[in-house]
């Protein structure tokens, strides 16, 4: 089921003007502080694995963790890379993640950490478990581990190596670290309960042998800690008070607590799970995102159709819009799917306030105003942003030769169509009222030029005789119309849940997710803008000058999000 913004405990703002209720994590922290836990500290962390680029789901976790730290006096939030898998991790991703967190508006200050910072201490804690008789070296292969683990309907079986002596386990573990054994030959496992209903408690693997180069430690280690082992202990070593993670880790919490119960650690973090972010018309699985990139379905990790923060930023999404989106959907205990429209509306709200307006014509149709003097030079003031009076106006030349959108003229106009039609009138925004007198067609029957007359007394929004002209369209003066590449982005997938029911998610790719209209024209002031500028192309949507491809003489604009079009909606309904 798709909810408008997911079943959050309560959105940040109440619908009826009352005070916002605090979500369940805030309430937990409030209670901990009232009870004097953690010495009155609030310390969170954002712990990404550096094996890919951050996406919109990570943005929620970032906003929650850093946001809570900012909310409480003296609160702190660490950025920690859980870099325990050397075969998939890279410095490229470390740098990209730091840049994305900063772009989103957060700062970890001096608190940048890596799980690899704790490899030696984690090894010592593993030795502590062995010495307590709570861990052992196991020789079962990866395949055998799966077989002996059992499943939800039958208990697991104890490893034949489970009763090795403490001395033997210490010796074997030391030799594992020394590189004496090949990959996969042995593992270190916690000794918990092979009959536990929670599969995570069935003697989980703590260390595996992996002779691979690590992006920070090089070849210093050939045994690497598993996520469940490194994560909670890293939290404790850093003094984390509230370890916030998504719901898929709820079943891992008993193991998280078991380690804390049996180890000598300076702090006792509390794991709390919240609903992960799932959006319609997209995927956030790292595996699927990597497949999209590797197989060339998108141009890269920063493709504006991707849900990565880099892709969203390049499309024209703002950090403010994403943070507002996270506030809107709230913090929930149960997973649900959020409609992409909620994210798009957050961007519309933000850009409506900040984006200057400009004219663009994506499918130009020439208009000749026959009674407008060819030698006349006139400008009309065009408002830069009606939401921001301080933005002022810009002079826009009005002349005899103009361009309008082809869709703004109909030879055979249906009832209720208030744009330009034969014998009909329309107001040119900020300009005059014009009437279509006749039009030309090419050999294929396509309209190529409209001949019109303007009403000299209709400037300033009024007609001398008081007649009402309902239609208002945008336009471009020929002298200001410059060619541009305009990229019209839509959802990457054509269905709300790509791959639903176990199907191939690639089969649901939208073949029209990117369109480049030929012959697009834009206002000169937009064409000459620097990369990374937002504009509202009036009646067309919000656009962003591409930070990579936009340059002098070759303007490139990405549609960040569209506008509502009443007539298009009417036509779609039939």
C-alpha cells in the first residue's frame, strides 16, 4: 500500500496548527534524559559502508542522526565508515560520502571515524570472548555453515569444532591473523545458541579470512570483522548513546545487546530502529543501482534519474527540499512506501520561493505580428520572482517576430481551449493581446507560421474596451531566443514498484525517462547563466543549468520537476 507520506508517528507539523508532537525516537531520548541515562549525553552516528554512493534513503538516516544531535543541548553526531569489507570499498566512496553529507547541510566536525580504526581493539575484544569460552574457531566451509545453521522450521546443529579448548582457539585465532590459512579455511564464531529462534543468535561469524588489500590498512590484516561484530562495538568505543538504524536490523538487536552484555566496554549504546525510506518509481538497493550503472541503463551514479544524492543534486534538487521532505514523512516504526510526489512537492515548494522566472519555448512556433512596426524597439518589464519582490524585474524586448509553444495553438480547438486559435485572442504574458488572423502550413500539413495582429491598447494587462481575454501564454522575442539543450527527465521506472512480485526490475524501466526536444529556445539571460542555477521556465517547470555540461555558448538545462498543466490533465482524462 502506498501512503501519501507514510504512517509516521506524527509529521513535524500538525495539520491544524497545534504544536508538533514528538516522534517516538525523540520521546525515547527525552525519557532517557529524564532518567539521567548516559550522563545526560545524546550522541548519535551515521555509519555508511564506503561501497557506493549515498541515495535518498541515506538522506533520511543522515537527517535523523544529525538532526537529533542538533536538537539536544550538547548533542553530537559522528560520521563513521563501516569499512570491514575490503573487496567492495574504496577511497572514492569515502570522499563522495563526505561531500554528500556536507552538501545536505551537516557537519561531523572533528568526529570522523572508521571501523578500521578499531581493528586492533576489535581483535582484542574477540580474544576476550575466546578467553571467556564464548567464541571458537570453526573449520566449516561457507556452504557447510549454511547447512548446519538450520532454518526457521528447524534448529541448527552445533559445529564439530564448537568444543575446542580456549587455548586451542586462541592459538588458531592468532594463526588466522598471522596469515597461516587460506581464504575461507576458518572463521571465528560466537558461542551462543544454535537452537535460538532468532537466526542471528545461531553462533554468528565474527571474523573471516580474506587476503585482500584494504583501502586504509593495506595488507596489514587478512582477517576482517563481520558487520554485526564491528558495528556495535564501534558504537560502544565511540560513546554512542543511541544507535539508530533501519528496521531490517531489528532482528539483529538481540545480538547487538549480547555482545555488549559479555564484553568489557566503556559505554552501553541503545539500538533503536526506524522505518526505512521506500519511494515509488525507484529502487534503492545498492545491487540494483550498481547494475543500472554497469549495464549502461543510466549515464553514471550522478545521472539525474538516479535516486543517489549526486543524481538528485545534478537534477536540481536542493538540500533544503530534501530536508523538508524528511520532515514531512516523519519518523515511523513501520515500513511503508512514500509517493514520489511528496518529494517532488518539497522541491516545488522550495524552488517556488527561490527560483527566478524565465521564458523558454521547447517546441517553437513562429508568430508574425503584422501590425507591429518592424523598426519599433520596446521592452516590457518581466517579473523575476513573484514570491520575492526584492528580485525585481528584467526588461524583455517585444517585437514583431516571436516564438510560442506549438501546443499553445490549435487549428481545430476543442471546447474549453483558451489558448491561441484561428480568430481567437490570447494575451502574451507581460505583453499585448494578439489575435490569430491566418496561418501557414508546410507540405506535410504542419503549421509553420502564425500571422497575427496585436491590440496596441492592451498593454499593462487591460483592454481599452474592457473585454476579457482568458488565455495567457508565454513567448520569446526572436532577438532573445537562443538555442539550448533541454533535458526532460521523468521517473526512471514506469511503474510504482519496479520488479514487484519477483519480476525483473529492468523490465520496468521507463523508455521515455529522458527526452531532448529538438529546437528548444530559451531567454538569453538564462542561456548566459552560470552552471548550477535554478530557474522556473514559466508554465514548463523548474530547471537547473547542468553543473557538468552547461557552458558558455552551449546551455544545458535539466528539468528538476514539472508544473501542473490543467489542459494537459483535461486531455488525459478524455
